[in-house]
């Protein structure tokens, strides 16, 4: 079995899935690929089935209808936990995340439990985004920092590499959020439990084809979630200590 699994939720990504799978599996020889499709009306699901029957490294989960990115990732993470993958990646289908960055994220996961591809650490690196969308992301990041205490430049990013232990410890079935909130919620659970999180710079490009599923309700969901996370963690604004299963704990032994 491969060491890594790249998980990508898809909704109407027919124009992207073949190219992204080819690029990701070429870039990371030690990886399998799991797509989680929400019965895309454009036929992405059927195309993914054909890809999976032609390539044993490609897998597909089909869900009955559009339930949001968070639900799709939860299904994907549970699928990964039933198997022996050591490293589990989140990546979008639309080439906003560059598959050529996968080996670098994987390598950094030798020294961190969760590696975040960050659009903002050490400057802003987003190409072709409308200014409004950029401002939204920058403001969201500041808001998350102020309320939760999480010291990350880009807490809403969706290009990540988790060590398996993190996925095992963040209680995946109780993750409730979707959209941007899902990224904040998973990051907060890992960080507050004392896992080591590392941000590494990435260049984020606006999608090459297809349309974004971003909308207003995703934004308001995130606004509420951030407050809830802070309250749920007993108003704590920093981790209790190093998690016993963190790579940091093991290095200290
Ligand atoms: N399965 C599933 N995938 C989704 C859903 N919404 C978005 N996605 C996928 O999640 C990824 C990010 O979505 P995208 O529309 O690019 O959001 P943006 O990059 O924030 O504009 C893409 O691969 C989408 O196809 C959904 O409801 N279900
Ligand atoms: Mg996108």
C-alpha cells in the first residue's frame, strides 16, 4: 500500500480531474489518490469511475448529492483511516494548489504533524483573484488569529498534509463544518490538542476552469464557527502542551 493519500472533493470538476490526478500521482510516487464526488451533474463521477478502473492508484467515493466540502473530506478521512496511509493530503481539484508542491509538503511532514500550504506566510502569493476575494481571506485570517489565538498566517487554506496520528486524534466524525470553516475547525483541533503545525509558502492560482463554489453562507458559517471554537476550548487561546502522539513528543524521548 502507498504511504500517502491525496484526498480531493469534487463538484463539477470534469475538466480538471484527469489532469490533476496525472500531475499529483506523477509528482508523488508514493501516493494514491481518492476523489470524493457529490454526484456532480456534469458527469465528473462517471469520469472518475473510468479513471479508477484504469489505474489502481485512483479511488472514488460517491455521495448522493452536494453536501459541501467538509462532509466530503470527513468521508475521505474515514476511508483513509480504514487503510494504512501514513500521510493524508487535502488538495483542490482546480489547480489552485500546485501538485508539484506535494513532495515538499510530504518532506516537511517529517518534522511536523500538520503542514499547511500557506498563501500568506511572508507575503501574499495569490494570482488572478478578485481583490474582494483576497481581502476576505486576509481579513478572515486576522479574525481567526485574534479570536482563537492560533498564530497562523493562513488558517483557511485547503492545501495540507496531515500525519495519520492527527487524523486519528481530531475526532473526525464530529467535525460539523463545511467550506472555509472546515479548514479552520480541523486546524484548531490539531493545534489546541498540541500537535506541531508548520506553515510553508505556496503560490495559489485562481482556478483554471470551472466555477468556484464560494458563497455568502460559507462566510457567515465561518464567522460563527470561530467564536464557537474559542468558547468550546474553554476560552483557551493556546494548546495545553505537546500532544503525546506528536512528532515533537517523540523527538524529545
Ligand atoms: N464533494 C464536494 N466537493 C466540493 C463541494 N464544494 C466544493 N467542492 C470541491 O472543493 C474544492 C474547492 O472548491 P472551490 O469551488 O474551488 O472553492 P474555492 O477554491 O474556495 O473557490 C474543489 O475541488 C471543488 O470541486 C461540495 O459540496 N462537495
Ligand atoms: Mg478553488
